C-alpha cells in the first residue's frame, strides 16, 4: 500500500499554515464537534523527506475523524482516483436517503459501493469472473457490476438486483474502507446532473450539508469522466454501462486477456 499522506488541517473559513500544536487542536475540535468542514491532505513530494511521527499521527487523526462521521450516519466528501465523491455507510439506510437528498438525485439511480480489498467484493456480490481478472482491474478507475448478495443492505438500490463495486486506486480511500469495516456507498460530489468535480471548491455549495470534506487537492485526471462501469453479472460476457476514463484498457483486459464477449444488452 502506498504511504499515507502528510497532513495539514484547516477550518472552514481559515486559510494558511498552522503550527503542529494548532493543527492538533483543530483535529481535536473536528473529532468532538464534526463542525470543522475541511481536512486537507497534502501528498508527499517524490524527493521529500519521509513522514515524521507527528505527521503519521495526523494522518491517523484524519482517518479516525472521517470514520467517526461515517459511523454516526453522516455523509462525507472524499477524493478518489477519478473525481470527488460523496460517501456514507452502505448498510445505513438513513445515511443513504440523506445522500440522495444532498445531491437531489433521482431515487431510481443506483449508488455504487466502495470496499478496501478484493476479498470484500465476495461478501457483497455474486462474483462471476476469475479473481485474477479482479486483480487486473482493481484497484483502479473501474466499477464492476455484479448480482448483489444477501449481505448488502436491501435499502441500497432496492429497485435492482445488481450493484456496482469499486476499489479506487487511492490509499486514503482504501484505508478508510478498511477502518470502517463495511462498504461505503459512493457517488459523485456534485448536484445531480451537474458536472463532476475534481477539486473541493467546485462543490462548495454542498459543504454545509456534509460532516467532513477531505481535500486531497486537485485530482490529476481532468477528464471528469468518472470510472468505467462494466456489467459482469452474466457469465462469460461484459456490457459497458458507462465508458468512463478507462474504457480501452478495461475492454482489453476483459476481451483479450479473459475472452469475455460483448453483450450489448439494453440501452
């Protein structure tokens, strides 16, 4: 797993650097009140020094506070490997409804789930492909759609027997899922039908309705296409639901490496 990030923290209306003591105080306030809106992740430079112990503690604090917010039924904003997302616990029906409300999302549009490890997929999905195929695509900018298992909250996408599952290629997100110990429901951080976001200021109007906004800086992929979504629920076949940002490489794995044929399905 990649190293966790060097952390700096800022309040909702405060900008600029803080001393270690001040940053620690802000982290404490955040944990107690969940009213400090923005937690800023600063990725380490390639030639910079390794993390100091206080930085590692800070990273753990950011994760712990975000987990706390999720466990209390809140919705948070998080960076992924493609675009910014809104996340809540997939097994918490009230939090799911809150997510739809925040986005103004059509209740018939599904939410994906996000997990930390490939083995987690087998708990919540009926997997129809070889594990090596999963390992070739994940972690990465791909959402795989399978039949859902009985373990998944029935209030999540009750209108379909399918569910999309992601493991973003993003160390913070993977660790967050691992610490939660259950899947996150994940959708794009924007008002429904508006443009996907690659920086936190782009969805600033949503901040007051979120417990935590994790600022990972601008996301490198500026395409805003989101993950490639592919239905693998039919044995031996694949169907592209959304081309996304990794279409070509995903189809190459599915067809050329594993021999899955294209299933046009329904539009």
